C-alpha cells in the first residue's frame, strides 16, 4: 500500500505507478471545511488525477481509497463529529465522492482526536467518543463492502482524560484496519533524532512509545487485532543543519557526549502541501553483510549540500529519491549470501540463484551511518554541516519483517513518489513481507 498525494501529479502522474507492486493506493487528501463539505488539498487537478488513478488501478485489479483530512486538513473534524447532524452531513458528503469517483474505500486521517495537531485545529475531550459514533454513521452510509480505515498515531486515540485509550475494541468493529503512522518521531533539529524508529532497542529513548514495535504492542494491548493493523513507513527523511555524529533521544549519549547541546523538541509537522512552510568511522554495521562506506568529508570539508523539497538547506523534508538524484546516496548491488557451512557446490549454486539487493552508500562528502537504537540510517557530512535522518531498503525491510512476524496486515508508505524509478524501497518492503 502507498499514499498518492494530489500535489505531486504534475511531476509524478498516476501512470508512473507500477500497480503490480501494490494492493491499495490512498489518494490524499479531501479536506472538510467549516460546513463539513469536502474540498481538495494541494491541486486544482485533483478530480481528474483521482479519476485517472482509479481507472489505472481498477484495470490492474487493484484498489483505491480516498483519504480525508491530513495534517493541514483536520481543523474541522471535531465540530463535524460532535453532533448527529454533523456526522450525517460529513458522511453523506463522503458518500458523494465515493460514488462519483468509483472508489473502493475511505481513509479517515484525523490528526488527531482529542489532541491539538496543526495550529488552529478544533479540539474537544469528547473527540474520540464522537469519532467512534461518526465511524458507525459512515459505516451505515457507505455501500456494503466499502472499506473504511483510519490513520492513527503510534498510541491509541486520546480518551476524555487526554491519555491513550485502554480499550479500542469498539473501533475494531467498524474499521477494516488502522494505519499506525510510525514517522515524524523527530523532525529537523540541530541535535536530530530518528524519523521512524523500528524499536527502542537501547531501552533509553526519550520517546519510548514512538516506534513500530511499541505501536504494535500499544494497539493490540488495547484490543485492536494485529491482523488489522498496518504499519505506516516513510519514503522521506528530515534534513538538519547539524554537525553531530550520533542521533539524539538517547539518554546514554547525554552521559557520553556531554559537550553536545540538546535541541528543543518541537512537535513534528508533516508538511504535505506543494507549498510548505518553511555511528562512527571504522565500526562494523549492525546489519549483517553491510559495511560502513566512508568518504573524505571529515578530512576535506566541502562536497555538496542537500536541498529540501523547497530548495532550502537548513531543515525540512527530503524524499529518498531526491537523496539519490542529488548524488549524496549512490546505489550498488550487495553480494548474494549463502550458508557458509554448505559445501562448495551448494554455496556456488546458492550465490548464482540469489538475487542481488540494492544498497545505498553515502557519496559527495556524506557518510551513511547507522543508529542501532532505532535501526535506521542517517547521512552526515561534516563539510556541509548537514545530517539527514531517513529510511532506506535495509531499514524498511527490517520493519516489514517485523510486520510479517507479528501477523500484521501489511505496510503503507507515505508516499509513492518518494521511491526510486527502480522501486528500491517498495521492493525492500515486499521482500520483508515475503512477497518476493
């Protein structure tokens, strides 16, 4: 699964998607206004783009959901679901789009019930209870067989007391699945941390509930079945103006490197609009078969600097494909591996039949490094004074392996246009899921 944001359509039309690699595409976003009507976020061409997306997906036997809300589109959810009349109005407006575009489902991306989210969002302590009533209304409004999903935080919805709900089993009765948005754990910072941790494997994260493994445990512990949970993964990373060598949020690092200053954590802002607001060398990688690839950045400062999606160089988001295009990552094929205990003939046969995997090393002054606590890579250039926290095929395959082992429903990437033309990220996820 993957999101397709409408604002990328000029450079990345739906025809570029290889639908054979996906089961579902979420079209983002339809946005409720103060009257609970729906408009489009990001592009005047959204209706035509959505029609083309549905046409192409259905021709390949694949499915499309319309995602409603988003980071900048959740302002009026709270008043919309607060009354029976409002719930009915919003549900019927969604039904109109469902029928008009021949959709297969609806994804509600309210960021977030009972919590502030983006500036200006309306918030109520009754949000989560009202959200459940709205989902029941929506279920009764849409045709039988329509899929209804929700994009959520790594912890369950906030209850009336502001804490995560201990029982979300009633939501499981009306939702086909929940997407756990395991990204934006840490944004741009002078002392950056990981964007999308797999786990808190060091046991000392300052955000111990913001990782994939913790999200799985929190939601299943609150009564939502694992086989109806989808892990959200990012195609993008965060650029930071920084010279640190190790990622933040680790208590151990505070003791070992007391000279570094702690950056103030601001609430992460997923900037999903076309116009947006503004570990050491010589160590072995914790990923078997993957060695550190060094550069001359620390000896000869210079090289290139990474640009974010708006052309800035100090902060902001940057897609994986852009890191490759800008030359700070270059791909190479790993040597196939086999059981070293096998006899020579079996070893040769295994290597000949194995499919090489695409790996990516730092380049042009950037060094690819690895944060073992979060199981994510990051790029560092001392010459450029930049750090990029991101995910690559290695870290994404690890996340997908966790999904498969836990019996979760699958993964959903935000977003489809951030991958390479060779689909290196998606293919890594598919390998982890056991699909290739």
